[in-house]
C-alpha cells in the first residue's frame, strides 16, 4: 500500500484497507517473522531457547505480557523491540489525539468529523516508531496521568459543562490507542492505581470520574517487574496479575561467551579507545567472571541480582584505566593488563547490593574478593592448578618461579608503568617465560606478558606467592618470608592491604 497516495477516507476505502486490532497485527507479523526465519529481536542474546519462544507464543496468543526478572535482564529492551513486529504505517484521522482509525473512530469529535466530511475526511499515516509508550511506575503516578481527568480549562475555553465528554483530558493509556503501552516496575505502582487498570485489561475500556464513557481501546500492554519488588517495595495486586495473560521469566546469561557478546555490544567506547587500547580475550573473560562470582557470592544479595550493566561498565572502566596510562606515558598503543582490573572496583561497589556480612567486610574489600575469585576460576582454563600439582609426582612448572621469590626477591608491578618497564619487570623472573612457552605457546609477545602477570596473580590466589597492594601498584613476594615479617599473624590479611586496600 502506497501511503503517500492515500490522503483521505475515500482513497483509503478504495485501497481495500480493513481495520485490524494491534494484537492481530502483531500476530500476523510474528507469523511472517517465524516463516521467514527473521529476527525482530536483534541484539538480544542468550534467550533463543528460553524467553523468546515464550514471548513468540504469547504474541501468537494475542496476550498482554508481564516480563518478570532481576535487574539487567533486558526486559525493557525486549519491550522496545516489539515495535519491529508492528506494521510500518497505519492510517489515523488527521488531528486525532488517540490515533483513531478512520474506519473505526471512537471519540465523539472524530465520529462527528466522519459524519460531516465523509470520504473527504483527511487522514495521515503514523509510523510504528511512534506507536510505543513507556511509563516508569513511581509512587507519584496518578490515575489522571494514566487514564485521564476533567480539564476545567478546556471546559471554560469551549464553554462546555463538565458532563460533556469533550472536556476530558486523556491520559497516557488512551493516547496509546492502537499502540504498545509499557509500564516498567509494575509493583512500584500504588495498589489503588493498579486497580484503575482492571477495566482496560478485561473490557478494553476506561472509566473517568462520573462519565458514562466506554472507549473501546486497542492496546498491547507489556509490564515489567522484579521479583524482589514483591516483598521489598510493593506487589502486583492479585486481580491485576490475573488479568495479565502471560508471565515470562527472564534470566542472566547462561555462559561467559553470551555475556561477552552483550558487554561488547553495549559498551560505549570512544573511537580513540577502540583504536589505541587493545583488550585480549583473557581480560574479557575475567570481567564476565567477576559478575558470575558476584551472583553466587555469600556477600551479595542474591534476590537483588547482579545486572549485566556491571560487566558493561567494568569493561568501559578497564579500557579507560589503560587509556589513562597511555596518556600519562605518551604512548601510542597500550594493552590492558591484569593490574588494570583495579580500575573496575568503583563499578563493582556501585552495582552490587551487599548482605549484612558483605556490609561488615566493606564494599571495596568485597570487590577485591570478587576480582580475586574470578582470577582463580579462570586460571585453571589456561594453566595447571598449583594445588593439584602438589598431589602429583613430577616436576612442578611453577617451582623455578617460587624458588626465585623464596630467595628474598620481590617485584613491583606499577599501575602506571610504561610498556617497556612492564616488560622488563616481568622478564627478570626466571621460569615465568618457560611456563608460557609450555602452556600458551601460540601467544605473541604482548599476550605472553599478560599471561606472565596473570600467573603471578594466580599463584597468589593459590597461596604460592603473597600479593601486597601498594598505592602505585602491586608487590609480589615469597609467601613464607612475608608471613615471617608480619608482626601480628592474626592481622595478616589486614596488613597485606594496609598500604592501599583499594587494590586487589
């Protein structure tokens, strides 16, 4: 249908156009999408076998939908992508506040215009991008905001009594006629406001004060909610939940690779960062593993969840931390290092809800613990587990490294070290390069250096070396000599971090 050639009601009738409800429209386009194997939910990862089939089923059933899940599980993004399964354009009566169909007007004014103008009634075409309305549920939302109310100014200007429906100022929901209407965080909506939605969901009409008004609204409702809200901030009243046809439960990515795809897609990097800061897959894995460790940590509130925004922000901070070093040292290109994970601590502390034990430990200390656990978990993917090697006969590949530190040697890895300083520091440790040659033989020079630092952090997690946080970086020493030099062994961990507790 050529929308540019149809400008009045008569031309619309001759085109063969027939009104279709939004739910039937979405059903029709979802069927076409499934038949053509096209994906209207571009950029949604990890839901192909779980959430998306349930969502497609709900749309085929012409249901209103509740997306239920913890923070950062793409609920709002899914809702916004639903416009992709709307028709590209629909005809509306020109000047209509409620996007009324020329063949099916619902307000007094529009019915009167159709009656008076007939086939000469001017129409316009509404693009699907304008058929989406979103409202965040907050305690100050009123029935007037959502449904509407009497407008005394309009009544005075038009010289109409309050009993005339033309004095009504319609709220967001009526203005979303023939559109998708989304209420985010539904439990935060006061119970009395939720009650005002009953009629709309069941009978598809609205009630405004004392008016005998029955507007047959045509709306696809999408609600989002967090399970935590049911106990902490509010609840979805039972009759309203009963009127929402399908409840779809979202979840966090089930694998590191899926989580990486999300992070790289959503990370907001400057062109200069992309060109001059290189991040190897090892560090990307560590960033994702931090979120995994947080979701199962005894210090983090499981009910609150750990948003995917944590890894996105952490990835951005990692790159910016490396970029800062590049600028300070006037270097053209830098590679992100393990020690650059110190830059993601502010991201972690701002995005995890701690339980009482975590609050006792402190957010910075919990962030350090999560980073260290991530290092320990990923270490086994690239190198042998030092603890298991103890139980086996044969040469330990780490023995030369550990022996060198046992001879009163130590190294400092400084956060702002130049590329050359970083390289020379790591290469002076005997046995470190040979471990890389044996287990990561394909690594280039810069990746080898990253793995060398990774081994030092890994060995400290397995208590083969000690790691001290300095104001300017990290110091690695022999574990035994460190313990002997510490005055009070009961405060061993505190003294390790006493110089700069912000460094893991």
